[in-house]
C-alpha cells in the first residue's frame, strides 16, 4: 500500500561510480517518511512506510539487488527440487544485533506467526504460496502442516503448494522477513519500541524510535555484509507536509525529498522540472479509489461504473498531480500487462457514465441522482491526496449531479477504518510487492481478505486465480490473470485513477540509493562522495 501509498536499479538514483565517500565526508543520511509506521513487526507490517524502515533494518533469505533481481542474503545458497516445489535454503553465518545467531528456526517461527490466524496478519495471504499456509490461516488446517521446516539450525526447507516462479522475489518481501525467535518468545511486545529487544539482522539497527517524530538507524556492527554499508546513520523524520519537506531539503536539513519515502508539493513539480532538479521514474503501482460494495449506493455495479467513468484522469494529471503519471483504466500496471496502457474503457467517458448512472438509479429505486445518499470520499491526511479528492469531488458533482463530502484521517486510523469497511469511497494505492500481475489481483480474491477492503468477491474470479496457480505454461497463466482482471473491471469494486511515477529531488553528492521498479528504496549501498 502506498502512503503518498513492495525490480530494477535506477540510474538517476545511482549516478556515479561504486566507490565510497572519502574519509572526510560525513555519511549521515536524512530522509522524511511522512508519518509514524503502523508496525515494524514483519508479520504485521502492511504499508510502504513500515516497509521503508524494515527494508533497512531486516533481511530475508534474499534481497532485491541493485540490478533488480533477487540475490543471496540470509541464505547463502539454495537448491530447488526438479518439480520446482521444494526449496532448501542454507542459512549463512549471521548474527542478530544482540549477538544471537540467525537460524532457520527464526524464519520458521516468523512465517508461522504471520500465518497463525490469532495474530491477524493482514498480509498473511502473501505466504499462501507455501503448502498448508492458507488452510492454517483460515483455521481449516494446522500450523504443524505448513510447508516450512527448520531441518537444523542452518537449513530451512520450504515446500510450496505449486511451482511459483517468483518465489525468490517473495522471500525478499517484508512478510517473509525473520524475527529473533528467542526474543519474540520472551517478549510478545518486542517490536513496539527501539531498545535491546528490537533485534535486527539487516544493514542498519534502530537506535531511536521517537513515536510520531523520528526514527534513527545506525550501521550495524553485526551485519554479515557490513563492509558494503557506507552510511553511518539514517535519520527518518515524520513530517506530513510536502512544503515543509521541500523547504527542509532546500535548507540542507534533508538529503532527499519526495518519493518513495516522502512527498513533494504538487505545485512545485513544474518548477523543479524546469530547474532540472526533478527526477521522475515510472513504477509498478496504481492509485485508485475503493468502493464499499456492502452499502448503498456502491452495492450496485452500475453506480460504481458511473463514478469510475465520470473522471477526467488526464486533466487530473495535467493540472493536479503533475508528475507524468499515466491515466489508469485498468488495475494491473502496463509494465505487467502492456495492453493496460489503454485499459478497459476510455478516459473521461461522460456519456457512458450517465448511462450507467441511469441504470443504477433505476435498479436502486431512485428517480434522480439527487435522491442518492450523500457520498463521502475518504483519504489519509496529505496535501496531494486532498487536492486529488477535491478535483474528483468537483468532477462527480458536475458530471453526475451528486453531493460529495470529503473526510480525511491520520494514516494508521485511516487504514483501520478502511479495513473495517467504515467508509463509502476511499483512496488507496498499490505498489507491486513482486513483479507479477497476481499481486494486484489476489488481494481481491476473498471478501474478507487482508487487503481487499471492498466487500466484493466473485466465484468465477476466484476460480481463474486458482487455475493460474497451477498453470505451468507462462502464456496460458498470463491469459488466466487477464481474464480475471476483465471480470474485476466489469464489476468495478475499485476505480483505477493513474499508474504511479516516483518524483523526487536528492542531494547531488548522494550516490547508490537503489530505487526499484516496484517503487521502494534501499540504502544499504548508499554513500556521500
């Protein structure tokens, strides 16, 4: 989920040779992460802000490297069975920040913790590729039967439900991160604050967490690849005002302003571009509005379609977001489904919008749009989201003749409200966790799924996703996913708005920040020259 919303290196971000800064150059990075991370427990993290921190402090079996492909991390090697369903990982000699060895049991314990329904991990479905995980998470099976097993301290055996070509990408994602099983067993609240119990195994260790203010990370002395880490500290402040963020950057208080960690003021983008300072990169993500399909009027598909069609996305991009985004009339980004550059319907199709509105009103028993319940459009507190919401509020009022009010909430509260279906229309974004269309579709498989939050489900859609899981022919599998998306777009439980770009400015002396094609940042290799 993207706060402002989890590959490929970014030349603009790297800029320079692979050397490190001289000994006289301070290696202290300051960035803005906008807001308090909802959780820094790998099994509870569910958003890009939490992911930004975890990507620096924790490390999985694999890590997405600077070139955008999975590379060895906590696993120094692995073997895959002939049928592509059993992975045997060899855990390298590595330590947690308290000196404990990283073991295969730490992975087994962390993954099973997330799968355990008692822990209410909203991202547990990301582990459903493992045999027995889905059954255990839904209470229909036992955790003992989940296909993850520590054979010994340094050998982890993972059995998948089906061959999964992107599994080594998944093992780099934060739901697949380990935790120190000894610490977690002794203290269930280990992840709530910085301190001795917040043990990490990544490039940086968290030394301070001043809630709603800042997080401070320091280079880890126990990290296995510490010689590759050049930064001494990373200060992550929490300022939810893009104008302040840019001002702090211009004053030298921040080394980076904008995506993927923070946000730039939309009005500043044209000038920054003219000055040659703005860096813009397309990423695999979709900005969208979700509909609560369990309540009137959005329990009606034609009403949902009317609202989705009654937007001028290009006008919104040209006049509001101004970040060279691409209008989205589909869910899955064109980096995964190229034909989605055009999508399923024309942008700004007011004639179709009014036809759908008329059908929907008739089906709901209304004679005019003015009789509809007042529509509330919700978004998390942000200047950018507010301006987008105001523009779409005007479009809906003018084009459909409906009354629309706006409601904003702080990020963590907002996530809880959306998850509880305590909304009518709600802003959300989705950045790919891995480079496959299933990642955008599977969230909507089940009405009560962790990231669905629309109340919508469809048996035919579910069946196509199930078939895709066992289809071994890549082209046939891709077609099954496209067929599933067609059902989704016909039902329209969400209205796609645009495909994301990342826009940022950075300290010209900062090198080798790895920005992936999925829109996240790693500072493991970063340095100042």
